[in-house]
C-alpha cells in the first residue's frame, strides 16, 4: 500500500511540473491551428497547476515550493517568451 503513496508523491513532485513545462514549450513553439489547440491545453494545465499549488500550500505539503515555482514559471513564460506567431515577419 505504501507504494501507491510513493507513486503519488512522485507524480505530485516531478511529473506534474514536467507536464506543465512541456505544455508551455509546446504552446510557444506551435503554429496555426495547432497553436490554438496548444494554448487551450496550456490554459487547462495552468488551471490544474493553480489548483494543485493551492492544495499543496494549504496542506503544507513538502512540494509547495516546487509547485509555486512551476506556476510562476508558467505565468512569466506565457507573458515574456514570444510565440512563433509573433516572431514571423509579415
């Protein structure tokens, strides 16, 4: 039974931030219709990471700093990193 707890701790501490970072990269590197779909996926991931960060902060979980850093990277990355659409000269 304790293996399930280790698996969820691994999922919570490493896999969710990795998925969040991957959706940010995909949203910034996509073009056209794929970019719109990737931006919707990024928004959904941002909402999930916000809820997970709130949960870890409220429960004083050990990975609260990882979740807070991931959430801030997602927000700043969405605002600072230019997308492929903006860098194309018209």
